[in-house]
C-alpha cells in the first residue's frame, strides 16, 4: 500500500435536470478521523452514504465536505400572507380608534416579518431523486480525487522521511567513530581526573577509585543507544515500505528516536560527540514534524 498524507483538496460538480451542484472536500491533519459535512436543506439523504464511504476509505484526518446545489429554470414566487396581514391591520385599526397615531404606510406593513413570503416552486420528485443519485456519484468522484492527492503527497513525504533515516544513520556512524568514545580516550580522561584527585589528598582509596572509574566509563558508553537507534531506523524503513495508515506508529518511533538521542547527548563527554548528538536531534525533530502529516 502507498503512504498517504492527511492533507488534500478536491472538487467535483455536475448537473441533473434543473439542479446544478458542486462538492468541495478538504482534509487536514488530526489525531483520528473526523468527517464534517454541510448539506443544503432537502439533501439529508446524501449524508448516510457520504459518511459511510469516507469512513471506509480514510483512516485519519479531519475532512470537511460541503455541498452546494442551485436550481435553475424555476423562478421563486412572492406572495402576501393574507392571514398575517389581516391580523396586523386589525391591530392597527384598534390602535387608530384609540389614539391619533399616523396610519402605517404600505411599505411599512410589507416590511413586517411574515407578511411577505418567498415560495420556492414545487419540485418534481423524479427529478429530485435523479439529482440525489448524481450528487452521490459526484461525492464518490470527489473523494477519490482527494485520496489521489493525499497519496501523491504521501509519496513525497515518504522520500523525505527515508532521507531523514539516511541522515540519522550517517550521524550514528559518526558518533560511533568519535575519538572521544574510544576506550583509550575514556581511560586517559579518567586517569587524569583520578590523578588530579590523588594530588589533592592522600585519603583516597585507589581500588575504590578504580571501581568508580569503571562505573563512570560504563555509564558513558552509548553502544546501547546506538543499537536502539539502528533498530528504530530499520523499523521505520519497514513501515515506510509497507505503506498504508502508519502515521501513528511512525510518530511513536519519532518519540523513541528523540529519547535515545537525548540519552546519547547526556552521556557525551566529548565535544565532537555532543555536536553530533545535537545535529542528530535536529534531524529527529524534522522527522517528527513530517510524520505528523502522514495518515
């Protein structure tokens, strides 16, 4: 399966009888899957299919779907609601009989809510049903276009993430070859530190100092961290090759990368190794940010 991004955009439009319609779909990053649908009045029957189809084909991301429909060739009818107008006129007459108030104007009466009604022409049920079928098919087309765009972006993201893995491997090899982590260099530094301590006092136990030196050297060893980083690189490449909705698992690996690199930096007792660790940390952060876009 191909990798897929969570971001994308698609449109589809069509005509059925007197109805012109257009779908607009947009998806953005999210921790899970969320489908947000806006339909014009009278088109609720489309919702069930749209939600079900989107949930079948998409695993993550917030998807905004908006349908607009226009009916052509049928003019709306404007009419006066006589019942409302008669009630208003009765009230006006009662008030006029008791006061010297000026009689309301025609435009004032027509401006009162409910007096004027705009009535849409009655729809033909057969035309409406045919339009629903066409709108449903158009949603499927828009959804496929959205998925295609997400996959294209996913392919590009996959190449970027593989490059980050190459960078991490390169930096891991540099860290492993750092002169400061060689046993001879560690031993020499510890010997200098012990000698300096012995010069300041004659109460130090040399055997105890040797034991402490061994413990310090063991704590400074980053072999375990480098092995785990190599394992994470291997898992990441496997997931990228597998494809599909692997974004959550890659996000977890990004956290594991960060943990191992932080430990490597904290154990470093050499400026070159520290600089390598900081550079690797920057690459891991780039990896984590890109992973956030994957489904």
